[in-house]
């Protein structure tokens, strides 16, 4: 028999939180703090609830807020984890600390996780943390990859572009967007290899793609598709 407070992961919905309502006669669900709160009558079991949730899932997915965060959320970016949690000492403020390997965003109780304003504010703080830490998180790996393919850029920079993730100028300086912090390691590496290939081919010719593909061990096309469908944890 299911009890209030039980949580489990459901495909495409994420965390589902069970709420037992003794007086309820039907199963209902709504989004709250980035989770599905599933209200059920007393006495139901998983095997009673799952078919109903399966039927409700398409509508819930359609109604899912465009981007939401929630209390206790841990965002894992490989070398960096960002913890989002509530704080009560400054209810009207959102406070952030940027440290490697764990950073934090503390959201005052005056902010409602269910609103777009709160989502945008948290997204902005995530970006600030990434900007502050990007040099230490990205440049050492970029230098390592450059050495592995015998490429010699004249310098490295961190840029603030949200959509241009990397750039190599005619003097051989490579700029990497701080947004790479949010990508998994293999996609970070792809962007770096892409710019390293521009040191030899300052275009997107077949020779450029052949070189980039060789750097990526034959996975360039796969990484391009994956990057195109990547779900960013911040608002771009």
C-alpha cells in the first residue's frame, strides 16, 4: 500500500511524489516545484496507480513548465555540482556561492519555484556560477586536448556567448563559451576539437570536417546531432 511521501522516477516526467488523501475518490496530478505530485485515495498499491499514471503522462508532459527548478535539486555537471535549496534568513533574496566541486543557490521563501520569474532568476545565477568557474573548469582540459592532437593555439579565452559556443580567430586565439560548463564532457571535447580543427582549416569545408572527425574518433556527426537535441539546464 502506498503512503504519502514516497517518491519514484517515471520516464519523461522525472520525480513523482505520492500524496495520500483519505477523502479522495480519484487519482489526480499536478506540477509543483519541478515534481509531479500524485494525489491518490488511501489503500492503493503501485500496480493500481501505474496504469493511471501511464494514461495521464502525455497530458502532464504537455503541461510541464518550460524550465523549472526545485528545492533540494542537485545539478551534476561532471566536475561541478550545483545544489539548489531553500533558505529562510533572507526570504526576499536568492544567494549563490561559486566553488569547485560544489556550488550552491539558496532561494528565499519569498520566491515561488512555480513561477517563470523564479526560473529565470535561478537560471541567471547558474550562468553567473558557470562564468566565474569556467576558466578553471574548461581551459586545463582544452590544453590537454590540444596537446593530444599536436595543435598549438596562441591563446585561450572564456567568452560570454550563449549561442556561439566556440570561436577561433585568425590569430589562433580560441574562445570557449562558459556555457560549455553545462555540457557533458564528450560534448565539451567536441566543441574544443571543432575549434582546434579551425587552426588548420578556417572554414567548414570537407577537409575541415574530416580533420574534426578524426579528432573525435569518427563521432563528429553523432556529437553534432546530440548537441542539437541537448536540453540545456539554463534559459538560453
